[in-house]
């Protein structure tokens, strides 16, 4: 008896749905990614073993550079707009709506209030190139205290974090911590890098 040959057809897999899915995933991740804002200073943070993470929102960051320059950053566009209005009222400075908009979009800034109007009116490229002198935080002229007070009245849920360079001078860090304690801010975080395990 003869064998019957079964005709085998080649299998083909339609890859169109797989390619569509890949492009949908790529598009999703591109649209939902939040890029970190460009910081005006690089801070080489010390390392620690603490694993407490900072919250994503409602955070005020005080950065201290290696040279001892103090920078200020608060999240929330509308909170920053209210904050600038309060600072302008305290120091008698009238900010235009364009200056308020620019301030609300800045990442960190380290400029005394008297120079803030001039700083906000610069072109974005010039603003990146200018060397910011820092926010005064000494005992004679402590503008940092006003930024902290008005930030907390603007957003009562605000958490404060200090991001200091490992080579920053201790007296500057002490001034910042003393300013916080004098303003009844007894809970704040120190931002560090994770220590590498051995």
C-alpha cells in the first residue's frame, strides 16, 4: 500500500500587531517621561546608607555648592507664582506677569531678591551662563529665611530637604540649618547618595 503524502504549507506569522504594540509602548513612555530640570550647579553629595526616599511632590530643596553658594527650589508652578508675589510684597518689588511666568518655570535659583528682576528678564541662554551669587543666608542679611517662611505659608504640606556638596564649608551648612531651626522647621531631610555595598 502506498503512503499518502500530506502537503505541508509553510507557516507564516503576521508581525504587524507586535510592531504596533512596540510602537505604542515607545510612544507611551516618550509621552509620560518627566525629564529632570537642568540644575544651575553640580552638587557632589556625600553617601549614606539611608534608604528613605523623598516624595515626588510638595518638596522644597535648598542646595549648597562646593563654594558655599545657597540655591533655592520649590516644586509646583502655581505655588512658585504665589511665593514670588509674597516675596515681592515683602521687599516692595512689583513683578510683571512675564517675570512671574519665568520664575515659575525655573529649576533652582540663587539670586538675592534685589537682583531677581534683572535675572528674570535675561534671555534663557544668558541666564544659564551667569554665575549666580547665591541667596544670602548669614545672620546680617538672611533672605533664605523669608523664602522658607513664605514657601511654608504658600504650601503647608511642604517637606524641606538640604542637598549639600560633600566639600561645602561647614559654617554655610550650619547657617542653613540654624535658619531652619529658628523658623521652627525641626524636620528636614539631608539628600545623599546611596553608599555602595562591599
